[in-house]
C-alpha cells in the first residue's frame, strides 16, 4: 500500500462524482435524491453548468401545508384573505428581463439565496451522514465552519480566503455561495463557485433585502470576484479532491453506474418554474392593492 | 435527536471516565464550567457547545443509578437542537416550540409540515421543515404522541421559542426525561437552551440538591419561595410547577387557582385570546406580545394607506319594500335549482346603472401623477367573509351583465372564495367596492377606501321600521341604511348625494330600470 492509501484506512468512505457541464437541474435532482434515499457519503463536482440559469433557494415560495412532496401553487388565498403569489421571484429577480430573455428559473430544495449559474460556475456538493465527520454537529454553523476549514486547505497560498458570514470570499469579494439542507440523519452542503461570470447575467438579479454586513451598500459587481483570477480551474478541482481525501476515503464513481441505482419516481422538490408562474409573480403587486380592505 | 448519535458514544465514555474519578465524592459537584471531552477535535467544531438543562436536573448513569449530578457543560448559553423544547406537562398536552437552531438566528420560515392534526407521531419522526438563512432543517419530534394542533402554516415566520404545534404525549414520557439509563445521552446531547434563559439561570441550577427545570425555578423565584424547601412530586423527587403553586398557596402567597393544570391546557386558538382560566383565577396577569402575521400585517399596510386619504361619508336610508317583492317574485318564477336569488345582484345592477350616470365614482386616483382615471368597466368588488378570511373578488363589466348573469357570477365567486380557489383575475381590477356588512349585522358601517378606488359602499342590515306615509298613517317598511365612503380629493358631497339618489330611485322603484333597458 502506498502512504496515501494507508492514510485512508479508517476514514469513512465518500463516493466522488466528477461531471463537466451537466445541467444544474439534473444535478439538483440527483443531489436531492441522494440526500433522501442514499445512506452513503457523496461528493459531487460539476465543472460548469450549461446555459445560464437562475437558481433560487426554497424559502418564500408558497406550498400546500403538510403534504410530503411539495405541490407549489401560484396562488392561494391565505388566512389573511390575501392572495399569496410566489412573490419571491418578483422581489429578487428583474422579472421583465428574465421573461424577455427566457432565462430558466429553478427553485432548489435547499435554502439560501439566489444565484445565476452558467458554464463559468463550478459546483461542489457534499452529502454526508450525520456522523460521517467525527464531532461535527449537523447544524448550519458547524457545517459551514467545517467546509471553510476544508476550503482553507484548497486555497492556501492562492488568496486571502475566508468565510464571510455565509459566503466564501477572497478579502472582501465573494466568489462562492452556500446552501444546506439538514434532515434527520444526513446533511447536504453545496456551493456554487464563481469561476467566471458575465456581467449581463448578474444583471438579472436584484440585491436581496437582507445582505451580509460585508456586502452592505455595494452593488453586485462590486462585491463578487472571479476565481480564475486566483487559480487555474483544474488546480482548484484537484486541490478540492485532495482536501476531501484528508477527511474521507474517496472513491470515484461513474455517473452511469449510479443512475441505475436511483429511484426514478422520487418526488423532487427542485423545480423549474414555468413561464406562467413567473408572469403571475410579476403581477403580484396588483393583488396586494386590490385586496387590502376593511369593513 | 440529531446530536444524539454524535454525542452518545464519545460523551458517554468521556463522562464515565470523568465521573469514576469523582466517584468518591458524594456531594453534588461544584459548578466547574468545562468538561474536557478528551478529543480536541470536538472543541474545534463545537463552536457553540451545548448547555443542557436536563442534564443539570438529573442524570443517572448506567453504573451509578440515581446519582444526581449537576453537570453544567460549557460556557456559551447558545446551543442548538432541532429537538423541541418540552414544557413538563401535567395533563399530557405539550406545546412544541421552535428550538434555537444556531447562534444569532432569531426566526425561521416554516416550509412544510410532514404531519397533520390527528397524526400519530413517533419519537424522532420528522415533524416539519424550516428554513433559516442558508439551511433547511428538519425538526423532529422529541416524543411519541399525537398531533393535536398545528399552529403555523407554511410561509409563516416563526420566532425561536414560539410554539409550532401542540401534541398529546403519554403521561409517563412527560415527567420522565431520563427514562432509560442508556438513553441518558438523549437528554444531555439534545437539549436546548431557551433564548430567554440567560447565564444567570445556570447559577440557579447549580445550587444543587433540588431537581427542577429553570422554568419552575423561575416560578418559585416569582413567588419568593425557596425551591429547596418544596417537596417535589415528580420523578426522582423533581419539583414540578404544581408543587411550587401548591407550596405558594399554602404559604398564602397566592389565591388557590381552580385548576392546577392551567398552563398546559391552553385555549389558545389564535393570537388574540388569552388563557381563560388564567384571567378568571387572577393569579397571573401577563402582557402578551402578539406577533404580526398575515391578516394583521396586510391590514396595517392597507389601513396606513387608507389613512392618507381624506374620506367623507354619506349616509342614506333606502326603502327596500319593492326589492323584497321583486326578490320573492324572482324566486317564485325560478326553475333553476342551481340559482338562488338574493338582494345583492339587483343592488349590484342598479349600482352600475347609477354609475353610468355618475362615472366619477367609478374611477381611480393616482396620487403621484395627480390624475383621475375614470374607469370604463364597472368592476364591482364584493367583500366576502370566508372561513379563510376576508376576500374581495369583483364582478367584471357589470354594465354588460343581466341580473341573472350577475347572480350566477356572484354564486361562482362565493363558491371559489369559500374553497380558497379564487384566481388572481377574480380579485384584481376592481373599480368600486360593495361591502355587505349587513349580512353579519349592524345598522351601517363607515368603510375605509380600497385604494386606488375612490368610493366604497357599506350596506347595513334590512330592518323593519315604522314609516309615515303622506296620509299620516304608519306602515312597516324594510329600511336599509347605506354608508358611502368617498375620496374627497376626487368627489364632493353633492356628486355623491346625487349618485346616491339615483341609486336609491332604482332600488325603490325597480320599474325605472325598464326605462333604461337597451
């Protein structure tokens, strides 16, 4: 056995999936399925999505109450008598441009913010059992901290890397956004890294009302940066895998082999929003006015 | 729950080692703040170490049965657990609040429920999913029981500490937190710090000897009783809330409440109500902060807008004798079982006729541009009180509809409203609103405008009152009072008065409608 192999003995197993240019919707579907149906640890690295896509976190969307498997509706009459449309897209996206340019909008199954992804985005996802990392508690902060320790290894020597609130940043500039989902026995932490981006894609996003402090009062393009200015792409992926190997015994798997194991009837929460939903969201401000009333 | 697996093995071993070294001591341990867990990697990850209320209360080990130890862990008060914090119940109904899920996180959005009222729930079964900042988190049940009441709906923002739901748990579980020796780590690892419990409570719990939760200790403090002097009736001599109350009553510190299990059975059906028993007994008056959700939020917003508009109100009485006769004759001739005739469609139609003559009442005022848009369509909104709340769908282009068509459309909208199925089309684009408050009661209301509309009409209840006729005889008449609220920037009293006269004419003399029939 080589030295690195001996080191691996005793570490939990983690299966590694390496993709290139897989559409983000497919990736999110697979992730959710693995989170909820697999009992193994996974690391998914997707080097670039394909076409520009907007991916929104799950909160702020209206669903029916207790049904397992979300059934989103465009509008419901809430307990307050108001029609609730999915107003989140209107708040966070410049819907007119999005509709005009026919940019797909996906609601993903994890929380967190909105990003626009394209071929310049690199995705890294960890799906772990709750005791996969010894001593790590399955709560948002510890998981975030743990991930930042791992990436600190990756970026050592390449830039002033730090975890700023929930973002990965070089100095003051964000280059990676995070989101998580924590279930009873497992957790998932995924990151979209801005290898490169186009300013016009960023223009589809409005700034969220609640922003981390280090980003306050700065325009989008002012607080993000491109990873490619710091390190080569392949180097990033390789170093990430090496960093993962310090915690896990990594075994690469091919996508095809995995797909056959997956249950195709899995009810996904990740969903592509339809054009009608987006258009309805664009009208939502009228509803609020029409319904405010008092006897 | 979730933390159990992580803590269980390592903690138990570490504790055992540590305790054995203290085995010689018989008195409760001094409150040393930090327990070394023998594995430095813990400290690195556990940036918010756990403080356990229940571990402080009681803790029996496999080896050392019934050894009561107060073992305070670590320093920081904040900790997290996706377990529900438990109020020790006396009668089996517990409120499950949202436990703290991370330092500094004060509230979460409820995403979805996995259970509904009436469902049987197992221990550690997922109850719901919440979202805080970047993470969605499953909240699992601390206990086995039945869901009795769901308090929040998806989309609601829940503050940490607020009750998510109520559950009926089995009695034996409720007062027995350290049921099985091997399961002790549950209580230690999974416990929650209520954000209201500051570090001062640690001091209280460290007095040693008496087992009680901080909530009970607080209560004792409120009454000024020394908790150590209270005889505990709970498991392992634990002091329960009832014990404190009984003691306080005995000491004459408070009047005896009629029901000791007051706290756990709350008649809490909404933000507005207080516990009846508390008020009646008078031994606990507390201010209650009501979170602003849904209905209130919307009302606050819309009424703030309405407050900016200079309203005036015009009141008039309308004799509805002819209308009553008309409705009766419609109903008599009605062959369609689906259709039920009421007063409202006729009033809507006549309103539209009057609007044709006074179109200014059917307009919208744009404050920024300082212009009035006289709307072409009479989209008359009808306020409806449904079980889900207040909705105002509108009937489009009433001027083009017959009374029968209006009746059918109204029924359609009412059905949809009751079923919570109105679509955006139905509730947008209204140009004037009719509020039939009389359906519920009252002589008349003074309605506030539905911006950007410029007039709103509230209709009171039809009442039989005596009226004089010309020959000075008295006869009974069905009188309805209406109150028209109007935007004084657009309309003046004279216009509204004339409009109302016109409308009144049509209602009192329906045959006039035929004159204008096309």
